[in-house]
């Protein structure tokens, strides 16, 4: 897999890829929506998705309910505020009696972008307008869209949130997966250059001014920072950090997983990044209402973003901004990192809410 990924990366750098083709599904189930057609670059969209939602892992599927219940009983979660590198299998394995909701798709009008835009969403299995739910906004990586996470069942997003809610650790939670490429020109496409990446930096405006108000008006959402969470992977991790530093009062719980370079000026193996801020500016404002929990994590074997997440941690440390930093031993730019980050985010939420 690693050799294949390196070859793909070189091809992508040479070709300056266009974006993943946009799907055109309406308000319907979008689970396992992976497209395997070859793009004009000669690469499949499945290969391109490694940048959007992680290098494929070989997680086993189809564990039966009896095995799952035995695993769950043997791996009871100790509720504390300590980080666990590996997400327990009791959290990622399907169980009898737990409703694992499908992703569905919706659209909203973005004043920021001047066009209709899409999102995928997971609603709790017993979703009711008579109850209100916290919400997690989950951001994909470069070349992705709102279908990136729903197209890969190995990230176990549905299982993590449903199992932890079934165990009474967290509240049933709505998960929103937006299209983070907030272009104002429908013809603009992602690529490995600074101009093509600008719409990712514009997503903060679309999120705050358009998407969040829409979600809060359409769904039965608990509002306020204590009930509003933000997480992202790769380019989504980069924008998660940027958004959190710019608008920390909006999000009580945050996790940036395998964050891509470009928050501060740098040149990596793909492109030169002008930076969203200078190194001394990478911090919370002095009077900021900071998140209750701000996690940054990355795999020790990440072959895509390397040590950039660690450099963000070191800059935040130098600049006096509180956060949690940890590394996932052996993880690449993959679902193992995503599962670990999301599990620890929800575990911190569970611990806080159990002790407050």
C-alpha cells in the first residue's frame, strides 16, 4: 500500500490534479458511495480519496453480534480524561440492538459562495423533533467533498458515535460532513497550488454564516459552544485549527487529525503555502473564550503530512495556547488516526459532561 501511495502522490504532483467529481444525489442514503471510475488524470477517485479521507486500512468487517457483545464486555471503557492512542474495538464493532444510522444528503444555499452546496449528515437512529442533539461538524481532506467520509465504512464514524451513545457515555449526536471547498466560482477546482487552495480557507465564512445557521434551523440541534463540536482530517484538520483560533467561542470541543501544512508559510513536497497567519500569530487572542478541549493528533508514520501536526503543537506551545497533543504509534495518514482522534474527542466530551 505504501509503494502504491507514493506512486500515486508523484502522479498527483505531476498532473496538478482536478477535484474529485461531484456526486449529484439528492436527499437520500449515501452510505458506501465510493466511485471507482478513472478521472482524466488516469487515476481513480478511490485513489484520490486517500488525501480526502485517509489511506485505506484493512479493518475486518462483518463481526457478528455475539462476538461484538463479548468484545464489548471485555473492553469496558474507563471514563477518565486520559488520551488512548488506539480506539477500543468495543467502540468500533457493531452490536445487536444498536441503531447505526445511514448518512443522508441535503443541500443549503450559501451566501458566502453564491450557490447551493451539499452536506452529508448522520442523525441518531431515534431522531425526534421533540429532542435536541449536540452536533459535530466533521471536515474532509483535500480533493474531498461531502461524500468523502460516507464512502469509507472503515473509518467507523457511525459505530463510534452510536456505540458511545448506547453505552451512555455521550449524548446521541448529529454529525454533519460538509463540502469544505467553499469556492465562489463553480468552475474552480482543488489542486496543489496556493490559488486552488484558497476556497478551503474561505470555508470558515461558509461554516459560520451559512451552514451552521441552516443546520440549527432545519434540525433539532442543541446550540451553544458546549454542544457544538468541530473536527477535521488532513486539510480538514488544518482548517479545524485555523477556524478554532479565529472563532474559538463557537466550539467547546475540537480535534484536528493529521493536519495538513499551510496555516503558517512553508514549502512541502506538493506546493508552496503562503500561510493563513504568521508563526507569532498562531495563537488564541488574549481575551478569547477558548474551547474546553482542543486536541491535535497525528500518526507516527504519517507519509503525507509528516511532522507538520507536531510543528503546530510546538508553535501553540511557544505562543502559550492550551491544547492536547498526542501521537498515534504506527498510524499512517489513515483511518487508524481518524478513529483515534474521534474516539478521544468524544471521550473528553463524556468525561467533562459526567463531571460537570
